[in-house]
């Protein structure tokens, strides 16, 4: 065992994550070699928002560079998370990632979610680009974490997930009392405009499909006995996602209208 002090980091819904000095350690899996290839590809393409791969430690854990900054461990999140400036920065990072991952073309994409083929029009989506997986400094975007659930899909799959969590398209709650439907419309329109999405005709439905995929994924993997997903279901994430689907469907007409105006 390592003799260095380990600091358990917040988050890590699927795996335990610890910090040792300027490095992060987490368990490996069959997906680790491909994820490391992806991170190395991004470093070669000068995508500066992902951790650097530094190897494997004596306990068999991957070693990644630690990105110093602020993460969103506790709820409620600070209001600056929803600033227009940060939204613009985050969309730019997503678009930059999609551009720089486009020529990363493994035959098979292996991740924590399994192994799948990469079709010609697909990219390796980050698949979990939400504020809780980002690092910030003084309210500015500086890092994107948790690359273990990458997924082969068309870019709108990532963009739909991004919109779900960055508008945010959650049901009304005390935490999001600041957010009106008009704010949802404005932020959703800003996301697709900043990203440069051309075909917006079915984008709200795409968001619904993306939320439903996360929900069914939790249920299926929990039923298969995956401990991490059993915990997510017990914590109510699948039920929360169903309420989110209902919220988006109820307001689908107004959200789609915002994309046409």
C-alpha cells in the first residue's frame, strides 16, 4: 500500500476517487486503456480541459493529474454556476471537444457502460458533461472530469445531455426557484446558438430521449446487480429522471418554439 496520505474526493458515484499530492487515483477496469488513449489523443490535440494520464500505481489504480479548483460537491450549488458567462464557456468547451475528438476513431468504444462500435457519423461522446463533473476557478471553467462513461453517438447526444443539465431542465424545486420557463427558453436557445446546431427541429425530443436513456441505464444495470447503479437507483436518481422527462414533455411546445424564433 502507498504510504502517502490519501484525500477522498467528493463525487465518484461509480468509483472511489482519491487525491495524493498533485495526482488523482481511481480504480481501473477493462475500459481504462481506451479511455487513456482518448485522453492522450486530446492532449495531442491541445484540448486543455481534461486530466493528463500519468500511469498506473502499485495498487493498480490509474494516475491522473489533479486539476486544482472548485467542484460542486454540496447542494445547493452557488448561483454563479448559472451565469451566462459560464454557460458560454461550457458550450465552447463542448464544441471544442467535439471538434478535437472527431478524428479519434477506435473500432470499438469501451467504457464503464460496456463496449460498442463507432459508426461513421458518430463520435466518442463524453456522455456526462454536467456541472457536477467540471472544475471551476473564480466562476470560470477550467476542467472536465469523469471520462469513464464515454459513449459512441452523434454529437447531438452529448449536446442534449448538456442542455438537460446546463439549462437546467429539471422539475421545479426550491433550489431552482430562480429559474422561470422564460429562462429555460433563453438558455436553451443560447446553447444551440453558441454550439452552432443547424437542425433544431427535433432537438427537444432528443433531450427527452437522452434523459430516458440515462434512466433506463440505471434501472437495467441495477437489475443486473451492478452495485454502483443499485446505489444510484436507491438514491432516487431514476425517479428524478422520470419527473424530468415529464417536465420537458409538458413544456416541449414552448421549448421547441424558443429554438425556432
